[in-house]
C-alpha cells in the first residue's frame, strides 16, 4: 500500500510511488465512481501545525507555498521575505542552523534601522466605504487620516500603514506609509509581531525554540533540531 503522510478536506499526500499511485487512481475511479488525479509531486515538503499551511519543493525545483504568511496580504514584506528565505534554506539545504543564523542577522539589521520603511508597511484593501466601518482597525484608521488629508479613497483601494512608536492600541499607532520616517517606526513591534511569528511558524515545527534565535548555536543540519521538546 501507499504511505499516507497528510490529508485534509479535499486532498491527500502520500509517499510517491508512481505505479502504486496509478493503481489507487484506477481503484477509486472504478469502485467509487470518483475522479482523482495527481496534482503536484514534491521532492521535499514541510507541514506546519495548522491545517492547509505547508510548503514544498516541487520536482522541478520550484518552491510551492500554500496558506502561509508569505502568500497572504496582511503581513509586511519583511515578514514575508523572512519566511520565504527560511523555507528556501530548510527545503533546499536542510540546514536549520543556517536558517536560525539568517533570522538573527535579519533581526539585527531591523533593529539597526537598516530595513527600508517600505518593507515594513502592511497593505490592506478597503472592502467598503470608510465611513461604513464600525471597527477600529489599523488600515481603517489610516484611511480616515488620509481622507482628512485630502485623499480620495473608495472600496477596492489598498491602504498602506506602518506601526510607529508610542502608547496605545495598534490602530492608534498606525500611520500612512507616506508619513512615516525611519526614526518613528516601532521596530520592536516588527521584531515581535511580524518577523518572529512568521519565522517561528516554520522553525517551531522543527523543534526550534524562540530563545534559540538569540543564543549561540553550533553547526547543525536538519536532523539536529528534530524531536526536541
């Protein structure tokens, strides 16, 4: 039989053995009257703890990412870049230690103010007129600021905002990207609420603790972090 690796609502992942897979497709079609097909073949794949959030290296070498922050619109570019690079290192090179080292370096660069403000912005789409929103969310508050400054906004427009230093809730700290200078950015917000969560979504599955990011580590391959509590 085939070794089942993972399954969800409308798909199943098995260790790829061409002849056995073809036999399965034939049996399902004949016995159940259902048509199923091979969608993708991965040479290496990583599943996170969340349903339908995974990434894999396709047989042609392409990195395929499903459901993770890197393909979602409500995360900053710096968070997406970090997650994608970590996935590349893990899936192509199998080096958790290198991925952790990359993450540490990026955080140092971020805290030193070397990441452009444009990479820190989160862009969200207005789904209705600004005055129709009842909730106080960052992009809505920023849209209101922009309207006061003379901007014309309509449903479907994207609003870019950056979180700045200071007290208050997140929506109170959001500012239009064009009004933010590097010295105003709340860098620790981006470390703790953007970069680390995106990175740990991947590294955490491999047994890496968040504290490892700030610790000194030796050389370790993928197996060196597996199975840790």
